[in-house]
């Protein structure tokens, strides 16, 4: 099952990464000063990714 990992990086900021069903990391975030900031970012991705378009 795909899932988000929320963690504190070496920079002491909150980060997330999205893992595919096979465990591979497919996306990751910038650093956020607060846990809530990182959670808000995860929420944005969950709401908007289904409608994302592909640009080439």
C-alpha cells in the first residue's frame, strides 16, 4: 500500500516522502519548520494529485 512517511531531516525540519506499493520513494518534500506545515503539504498533494496534468 502506498503511504507517506513523515520525518525530521538532518536539517531539523519536517519532511515527507511518498512511497509506492513496492516501497520505492516516488516523491519527496522540501523542509518545513513545523509538523503542521508538512501535514498541510501532504493534504495538498492528496487533494490535488488526482487532477494533475503532465507537461512535456
